[in-house]
């Protein structure tokens, strides 16, 4: 398997490529996606091209299996989202976040759960860390449902994001993951 590529039955999670800019624009120009990310929706293709370059750089800089992954549907070749496996922003404890940003057209297809499960598996199989975390806005019940399907537990703690948000913190430990297998 190529470096830092994670595959599932329906998805390929891989580094972003320059040709993904159009698909990325389709994801991040969506008003609902932007709403949950607390950033303006993309309005120009150049923003997507710049984002691809940032994602590529960040992916390369992170130690395996961490990365910013293009979530590509195997059957169509379309990139429908971004998978995140990376250090929690500004976290001094070395905790790792699993996350998902999907195009509105991909909501309800099970892709977030499938990608999340694969990233969590890679995390526990390829690192010695004892837990993985997700940070979710309290109003984002759909992402909370994905976290529950992934058996990430709401640990009733808040994560202060550097952009000024208080987010719910979900966690799955290595022992919880192993017992669920």
C-alpha cells in the first residue's frame, strides 16, 4: 500500500492532488459545510487550489498515519470530503483528532463513518497512543451521530479551539477499540 493511503471497501483516503481542486471547491463552497467549520464558504477556485497545496504540505509534515486525506469514492473517483487524523489544534497534551468534512451531497451515505473507522484503525495499529479524539460543535447532531457510530464517547469535557469555539470532546481509547473488534 502506498505511503499514507488508507483503503476501505468503498473509499480511498489518500493525499490530495492538484486535480482535486474542483472537487474540493464543491465541498467547501457549500454553505452548510462552511457553517459547521465556522469559516466562510469558498467562492473562488483559487481558494480550493490554495487549500490543496496547504493540505498536501500538512499531510507530508505529519507522521504516519496522521494526515489530511482526500476521501475519494472508489467507484466514481470523486473526492467527496476531507479526512483528518492530526494533532488537536494548540493542544499541549499530544492528543490526536479524527475528523471528517464531507460535501453536502455525500451526507447520509455512510462515508464519514467508514472513513472515520478506517482512520481510527490506522491510528491504533500504527501508533502507540492510547486514545483518539473528535471535536464537534454542540449543535452538530449529525457529526455527533457519526461519533457515536464510531463508538467515540462524549467524555463531558469541552475543548477550547484556538478560533474561539467551545467544542464537545469525544474519545475512544485503545482498549475500547480492541474490545469492539
